[in-house]
C-alpha cells in the first residue's frame, strides 16, 4: 500500500472524522484536518509504527483573506523511514483565531509557532512561551496579514533619535 | 632622500596643527566593522591580502566601538537593529565618521518593506555612501579614500561644537 493511502486509512480508522478533505497536486499530498483534532492527528502521525513522521520540517500559516476560515495553519511533515512528505492543514477562523499547540509532539514547533503568532496573530493554546519572535515586543500589528500595508504603519516602529 | 633624512639634518619641520593632525588621522582610520549582512563578506574581502586595506592604515578592525574612528555599516539595517547600531555609534569617541556601505544601508535597497530602515541617514550622520549590491572591495576602498580626504581637509575648529557628554 502506498504511504498516501496508508495515512488516510490509519487516520480514518483511529481518529474518525478528523480528515476533512485531501488533495494531491504533483505529489504534494495535503490533508485538511479539523482544528479540534490537530494534536491527536500529529501525535498519531509521529508515533504510529508504519508512519513515523518524526520530523516537523516547517510550521507556518496562510492568510487567505476570506471571511470564513480566514487562516490555515500548515504543518510540513517528513517521514525518515518511507522518505515521504505530507502536509497537514487546519483552518482557523478570524474571530476565534486559536489552535492547540503541537510543541508536546515536536519540540521544534516552539519557535515556529512563535513566528506564526508574531506574523499572523494566531494564538497557540497551551504554548510554553508564546512571545513575539521577530518584531519588537511593543509592536501592535501582525505584519503578514493581508490588511497590513507593505511599508508598514507610520510610527509603529521607532527609530533612534538623530 | 625622504622626510627622515631632512629631519635628521635639521631636526625640525614647520607645518600647521591641522595639517599634521589630518595627516596622522587619515592614515590610521580604525574601522568599526558593523557587518550586518552580505556586505560584510566584501568588507572582509577588502581586508585580505589581495585588496589589502592595510595600505590605507585601516587594517585594525576593532570589535569594540571605543577604539574606532570610522563605522562601516555593511548590511541591511532593520528597525530593530537600528537601535543597536545607534548605541554602538554613540559609544565611539569623537571625531568619528560613517560609511554607508551598499544599497540596503544607503536606501533600503531591494528591501522596500515595513521592517527595513529606508536609509541609515534617517538616524546616523553618513559621510560617504558606497554604491553596489554588495559593493566590490575596490569600491569600499574608494569610500575609505573619500573618508581620508574628508579627514585631511577637516580643521581643528570643526570639532569645537561637538556635543558634550553628560556626566
């Protein structure tokens, strides 16, 4: 059985209802996951004997600029035993923009989630240290959101006096 | 025969204070290597034997601002970094000069975005801009020679109205 089918079989069997849809574009295999299930799905992908997605290659987010399910949090996983990559996506709404942290599954998610919080303002629940990553702590905006202007908001970042 | 022979013979020469201090200063400009990104690689290259910044007496890259005369800002300065650059600049003793090396430092360069300062002259008094992305070592050396000209032509009275350090 191919890894793609294997993942879906395992997920549907052990966590029924967690998979919303899948897409497979030029071997970029993407699974859309319900937001509530994200930690158990990640845990299963990592620890299941025939999957073993032990490497979280990247954790990022997309702002689609739409009214419902505005953001997607993206998890890029890699399995060292099958040399296979899979992308998990979980939609997050603008009003309740929070999702459970996966730092308990992969510790490397810590800084990646901080970066997503810094750039998109998505809150990761139960994150051990949710602070801004790049921008100054007193900065009030989330620069990678669609409504943020390219050149920033005047006065948002200060310069030293001449 | 050179200058040494003349001095040996008569034991003195006449000049002005401005000329002698300008001559002394311009041939021993100690740079503060403020290497922030890729321009720093070219700045390092200008210190190597091929380009040899030591020909101009500037091979002494000091990693403490307190021993420097010239700050070479080499790289993209973000708003967050600007405060650090300024803090280091403030620690350098007067008189001091600044080279803005490369496109990012001079104008923001290709980073026309919210996080990058669009030219460090918004918070630092820049004396010479070196164009290029990154500038070649020859270009940095040319900027250094420009700085040397500025130093040579400066007068002692130019430095009298410098801000006093608050106790």
